[in-house]
């Protein structure tokens, strides 16, 4: 019974995504066309606002899909964790260029690797780093420390933001809880689900009164 209920939810999710993404894409295409014909830029701010809101809708839909279907099967492969995190960081350098954030990766070895599903782990680290990037102010720092022992890879992503501002860090991993006006509250729960799927653990805690630390532990061997 649970299998069919799960399948029904997945089908509804796919249908919802399709029904929302199509009109959003159409609206965005028309906005782009109108911007090209707005020679005097009279409505530029209005168009940019509409595009930002459309992007929020698209992001919320994708978060919901990833939350409902975190364990969809992908092919497992050898993943070099430093390379993976470096690629994710590149996604934030241009959009958040105005913040002048300093990214550093300090790894015990460049060759630390595991066997896992690349697409899923990419989403997990993307969500954690997105949270960190949004937390820091201009000229902030995000430092990633990667170490390993006989059994596990330990990744700590530490930002220079303001911390939790009185919020319980455990609540940040609860579905739909968010402190952001445009957040879905699904980014970090998705991350936890993906890390759990890979046999690891995920937690967030205060970083000695300055910013916060997201700690991800993954099995060194995950066949």
C-alpha cells in the first residue's frame, strides 16, 4: 500500500512540476521579449522584479521535487570530493560577485574520494553552500575543511554570517521551516535526506559565536 501511495505522490509531483514550469517559462519568455522592445527602459525594474519572482517559483518547485524524490536512482561512480565542492562553489561566484565572498577549501588530501551518486551529492552541497552564501555579508568568508579517517570523510563548511539569531539549529533541518522571506524551507532537509541515503550524517551548529558550521560525514567506502 505504501509503495502505491509513494508512486502516487511522485506522479502528482511530476505533474505539478510540469504544470507550473510550462507557464513560468512562457511568462519569462514574454518578459524577455518585452524587455527587448522597451527601448527607453521605462519598465526595466518591473520586468526584473517579475523575473526574480518567477525564479523563486521555479526554485520552490525544484526544491519540492527534490524533497519528494530524494532517492531516485542514479548511477554510482567514484567522486573526488574536493573536485565536487569546487564545482559547486563556482556556481556562486558570478551571481554573488557583489558580495566579494572569499571561498577557501582546506583538504587533508586532494585525492579523497568515495563511491556515490554525483547528482545527488551535488544537490546536497549546493543547498548547504547556498545557505552559507546567503548568510554572509559583503566581504564574508566561507571555509570548507575536508578531512578523513579510516572510515569516514568529514566535511565542515563554516561561514562568517550572524549565526542562528536565537533559532534552534535543529529546526533548520525540519521540512518547511525557514527564516527567509523567499525560502521554501526544503534546502537543508533535502541535504540531510541525501546524506542519510549515502549512509552519512548531517548537522548544523554554532561556530563559536561567529557564523555557523554545517558538518557532513560520509562513509569513505560506500559500495
